């Protein structure tokens, strides 16, 4: 998979990874792993809107409970 990713990455991104590796004193492989991990965590937060699993479950239950309430006129 790593070969596939590196072959299809924009050369400018590869250059930025190389510069980051030098700045951090990491290998390019270590830098790629760190960047992938951070990007994954960031993307997961976007998808989950920053809520942890218990918060998502509690919010879903609260919404379901509100939807189950009978309609009240004038509210």
C-alpha cells in the first residue's frame, strides 16, 4: 500500500514531507506515518463532529426521545 500511496502523491506533497522529515530529524517513513496518523485523527473528528462514542449515543437517544413526543399545538 505504501508504494501505491507514494506513487500517486503529488510531488509538492512529497517535497513537503521530505522537508518535514529533515526539520524533525525523522526518516521519511516515520514522517509519513506521523502525517497519516494526524490526518486520520483529524478526519475522524470531522466525520464524528468531535463527539466521543458515548456522547454520540446519548445525543441520538435524546433526539429519538424528542421525536417520540406527541405533537403539541402552538409549540
